[in-house]
């Protein structure tokens, strides 16, 4: 059987399994093992099935995944999200569009603890949306700000998405995490600037809030969250300076977050065991998705599919710009159906060999890829983050409200994407300084 025929059959089977509701990790694993069985026989197929899963879970570099997951789960269980939004609200509420800006800043800070875009969006919908309605803010723009800012978790380190990209493409986890710092900050800054312009042009979107918070109240609120930025600076600073590898940095972050949560919750009773169970469950799902994706990737390489795909794609998209346009279209479509991790694991076996063939910087491509994923999860009609927000908001808003509100933030993301494409140094400068040090 021709390699491209195998590729089409594998792709068709994969999407059929997904349509039937089979979990994406299991679906990819079935397609990968099935393809090896049919083309290479049971000995090789079962040999891969025996060795690859163990190699993945035994990989020291992947220990960072459950550590980052644990950081996010512990922080959420301890109510850090509420405190972060409360601090941002107290400091920014008197500005024009202050609550929009509080959501953006709060999401950026929480993204540095939680690696899930959907979780970020759901949490801020529950916390911030009622406050925004209470002060007369635009229902649609409020939901758009929450959905858009929720996507920060894919870019701002510590990012689970970055770790999976690094492992699947054999790039440095530390360099990828550091590379996301500047693009993440720029995205938040563009959101803040864009919201300020929107509110300036249409003041009815954000009526002024006259309730002022005292300086003492603001400082006291900061005192409740100061360990979080200190901890994040320790984790990212340690990676940047080479003090410890990403896996050790994840352990430092998880341990520090645990201490913070124990102090804040005054003990471990009633919350710690469920939090650990949630972290274990999420980590297992991530590893299943990763193992399934690697089985699929291994099958495509062994049967020769990748070589034919590279030739086919480079014949159509023979320059980096053409390839990025094609990849952008693919990710915008996939964002309607898959979460960030699944999108990356499904597509990288096909796309990354083309990246290598075209001589594209893999670190830069990784950052642009993450930005495309951020856009795809908030793109109507069925971006994953939009469904997450809608599920959290209940009957207080319609999909029409969310679609209308998220459009300005998609425009802001496209501005950031253009900056990353035309100024690659925004993604590559910090990792280069890290190597120089």
C-alpha cells in the first residue's frame, strides 16, 4: 500500500474515531498500532506498544508535566484565582474599562500557574462575570474578554502546551518556556491597549466605577498573593539562569504552591486529597494523549508517510510564509473540535518535518504555533474556549453574546501573530540570551 494511501486512511480513521466520541489519545494510539499491524506485522507493532509507553512515562524531561499540573490544581483549590482577580480589581477598577483590564491582568497571572486555557476561561467566568454585570459592563465584551484572556495559559509559562511541543519535536523545554515570556506579555499588553481604545470610543461599554478602594486595602490585598509572583520568578529565573532544569523547576513550583496553599487554607483537611486526585487524573490524560500521538507519529515515520507528506506540502507551500498560512487555516479549523494539547499532538507528526525541511527555526515556529492555537480556541462558531465560557455562564448569556464580544480580541491576537511572524526576535531573543549565559 502506498504511503499516502496509508496517510489518508489513518486520517480518516482518526476523525471517525473522534466523531464517535473515542478519547483523542486512545484514537491516535489505535490508528498508530493498527497502521503498524497492517503494514509491518504484529511483531513490530506489539514491540512498539510494549516499549514506547514505558519510555514516555520514564522520561525525566516529562516529569515537569505533572508538576505544572499540580501547581495549577493546588493554586485553584486554595482560591488563588479569586485573590488574583480581587487584587487586579482593587487596583484597576477606577480606570476606564478597569474590570476588563482586571480580567486580562488576572488571567495573565493565573496563566502563569495554570496551563489550561479552558480552565482559565471557566474560572474567570464564575468569578469576574457577575461583578462585571453588577457594574453595568457590556455583557458581550465581558464574555469576550474572559474567553480571549483565558487563552493566555497556552503561551505564558509554565505552559503544558510548550512542554509537549518541546518533547514531541526534541527541542529544549527550558528554551521553549522562556521563549513564551515576551509574546505572552505582548499579548496581554495589546489586549489592555485595545480595550482602552474600545472603551474610549464607546464609553457605554464600561460605565465609570466611583467606589474607590483605600491604599491600605490595596496593599493588604497584595499581601495575600505576594508569594505567587515570587514563586514564579524563582521557577522561571531558575530555568533562565540554568540553576535547575525544567523538571526540577516544576518540582520547586509545585512544592512552593503546596506550602502557600497549606498556609492559606490553614491545613490540608477537606481539599488536599481531592486536589491531588484531580492532578493525577489530568496528568494521566495528558500522558495518554502524548503516548497515543507518539504511536501515531512512529507509525507514520516507519511506513514512509512523513517523507511523502513533506514532498507534497513543500510542493504546495514552498516558502515559510506559504506554509504558515496553510498551518493557520488548519489550526483555525481544528480549534472547532479539539483542545490545545490534542491539536498539537495530532498535527505535529505531519507539520514538524516540513518545518525542518523549510529551515524554519523550531523555537520560533513553536511560539507561532501556540499563538495560532490561542486564536483557534476562541474562533467562532465553535472554539473550545467559547463552549467553556458558555457552560460556566449558564442562561445569563447567549452564544450570540459571546461571538460578538470575542471578535475584538481575535483582532488583537491577529496583531500579535503578525508581530511574531514579522519580528521573529520577539520569540527567539530570550532563549538566545539564555544560551549565551
